[in-house]
């Protein structure tokens, strides 16, 4: 759709479904009795693949007591149109549930103006607010019982199958949201679930003890970055989408592609960077039956792109999967399945320094959806850029202005013609020896030299540390590899304070794992300090602390964790922080110890 000159008059309508009925407000109202004329001042919706839930905000004139009319979890449907003839169903840009109704008063030009701000989130809120687990008051019941065993069939199942079972078993049965006409929330939600071909879970031990909210559980199950999960309006209906990440040509080319031209673009901020450039790629098996990480990589070597190795050095991207240890349902052995995971991780990221990314602001358009493609045909720039849509934000105000902000990434010129050309697919197995990295023979010699040299924080040299669990070595390697990067060492003086941890910078949303087996002793928030943080006690008087997490940990105090089993949180920048990073502390018998030195020792086994 090309709107020359954009003479169309956009309009917005918001439908509120309460316990008592339906109310519709419009910026360009009709003569319907249910409409409240010119009540809307501003409406904003935001949906982003990198956030847990899309959100909306609605600013209304306070002609009535909206805080009495509306309540938390009322259903909201937002439509935006460029002209009245647009299809009602296709014009829906967001379904959501109300979080907050807050009257506001402002004084301007000696005049008192009263309004109300209504905020809420997409249906992801249902999963974020819905927690499951074992109530362990008195300690009679332990996590070791595997409380989900028998309720959900995990073994040899795909991530899409497990999500479907979890949704039916818990959300449909227990999430009770009912509106005035008897419609249930689960009657509205549609599921569009698929996952990698032949994918099957190695065993149930990864999930049968889960405690936390359903959203995080789904995220654990879908195995990012190999599958994707997000909410979007599809065919006019609120849809939970789980799908394989479009690594390869068939999946990529199957994505809907929308075209825009210079006439539709208001402004753009597009560029390239090499901040997420990696040279080594590997995937470890995450499970309960062996060590966690590299030591359970089925004997495969990391994949390398040698030209980048010479330019950037060793920058490793390592991920873990619960789905590569059992082979595929098509009969492929585990090593072949793992090899494909390695290749897909390489192919999805190897072009990062060449991709264009940023934001394009266009005249309002409800066609654009998360996870679709965008082709920007620009005569002004003399090029055609094909992008991946990572975020969509609609902004409407009372003056008739409607713009759509598109967060785009993975942009390539010439309609994306070079997307599946070298360096895509140009991987080799890494043999060591790059930029001073020891060769396999040298590593064997170093291992002999290191044998019996483990000594730190009172541990007697020549003996093994306390029982940290079989996954500890792999998790230590995880924190020592990309995307983590040490930015502030232990012991650094900051004014009158001593830095009692190490800062490891990483992108917001990077997963955090318990370094060792232990028990969660504290989950809390400290404003102006640690932000969201978690404290875990381990054997032998050891304790680890993880600060500045993006959000509250999904785990509860008293939960027993296994190194690498559960995500304890995500990298963020909450509290006193200058950017996304993990502040990691290690305490031994009440005394602070250098955690980075410990990571290096632990990573050597």
C-alpha cells in the first residue's frame, strides 16, 4: 500500500471489555451510542521481540471516573486505521489486559486539565503473572520428587509439543479470565506452534522440577535462539507464536515481506556496527546426566570463520540446548543433530558486522508485524534494503497524527541477495592455534601442568573443591566466553568503596545460570545499588551473588538449583548501573574472594 501525499485521516478506537459490558472510545467517533466522542488524546502500543511483553498506554480526557469504570485485567482491543474503509479485523494492532488506571492533573495557562493514563500489556501478562511450583512450607516436599512427572510428557517431545501441553494443562485449566458476555480469555487466544524439524528433548530432568512463572518456563522450553516465541495479532486474533528461527533460505523466504518507499518514510536512523561480531561458534548439551557445557559437546569442535579470527581475535558465541543429546525423531544420531545446531548458530550470526540495523519511522500502517521482513525501496538512497522486523511501535494523537516506528535488523542491500552467500556457510572446524590460542597438543601439556594445582580461598592445593556439581565447569566457561566481557575487576577502588565483585558486560537478556549447585537464599531488589539480584548458597561455605538483573529472578528462596539447570535471571542494568552487565560476587566463609580468578580455575576443571 502506497499512500501518495498521505491525505488520509487516521483514526483510532479502543474497546474496553469489563465485567459489566463493552465501552468503545474513538478519536474520530461514529454516532454509535457506545462511543464516547473525542475522549482519546493519545494511544501508544509497543511490541518487541527482545522484551517479555508488549505494552500499551492510552491517555484520555477525564470526563468520567475511569478509575471506577475500569479494573485490572479488563480486556482491551486497539484498532488503528488510515481511513474508515479499512477492515475492522485487519486494523487491530494490539489485544491487551489492563494493568493500571491513573488520573492525572496538570496546570497549563492557568487552566486545570484533568486526564487519565491507562496502561497494560499484551496477553503475555497472563503467562508472566501465572506461577507454578511446589509449596514447600515445612520442608516436607522436595524438588527432587519431580512434581511435573506424569502431568507433562517431556521425553522425546519437541518444544512446540511441550508448550502445547503446558498451555492446556495449566493456562486453560487454571488461568480464569472471564468477561461480561461469558467469553474466556483462553477462548480468544490462538496458538501457532511449530519448532525445528526432528527436534526432541533428551530427558525430562531438565524441566520436571520447574518453579516460576509460565512465561519463563515457556522460554526455557522453546530453546532460544534456535526457536522464537512472541505474541502478535495474526488474522485479527491474539496469537502466541512459537517457530523455528529462520536460519536458512526456506524459512527466511517464507516470512511475509512488506514493501515501503521513500513516500511512506518520515525518517530513518540506519547504520552498521561490529559489537556483536563473533569468530567461534559452539553449542553444548544442557541436561542432568552429565557435565554442563563444553565437556558435553559430543566431541564436536567449534566452528570458525578464519578471516574474522584474524581481524577480531577469539570472540566466542556459545549456547546450550536441551534438544541435541537425543538425536532427532527422524533417526539422526546426536552428533549430526548437534552439527546442524552449530551450523545454524554460525549462519545466523556470521553476517552481524555487515547487517544494517536501526529504526525506520513511517506513516501509520497496521500491516507490519513482529518477525516479518521489510523491503525498503529507496530511490533517494539508490538501494533496496531487506530487513527483519524486530519491534513495532504505533503512536497516535488527537491531532490525527499516526506514525509507526519499526525496529529493524539484519538489513542487506540488493533485496538481501547476499544473505545466503559467503561468509554464510563458510565455516571450518577450529583446530586451535589462533592468535596465540594453544593447539590441542599444547592443551594436553597444559592440562598435565594444571593437574593438582587447584588452590583458592582456603582450598588445599592438590585437592578438588567442595562438591559444586558436575555442571560447574561448563558454567564457568560460559561466563568466560562471549558475549560476556570483563569490564571492571575485583578489588578496584571506587572512591571510598572497594569493588567486591567482577563486572561482566553482556547484552540485555543474556541468560544467567547458577555457577554451582546450591540453594537460593535471597531474591530481592535494591534501588540505587544491586537492582534485581539473587544470592545462592553452596557447599563448603561458598556463596555467589548476581546483581543488576533485568527483572526479578523467577526462582524463589529455598529453591534448590543445579549448575546450568535453570535460568536464574537475565543480564540487565537495574539499580546503580551504567549499562547492561552482570556483577558477580563470590564469598567463602563470609569473606569476599576474587570471582574471576575462581572462574578461571573452575573452568580448568
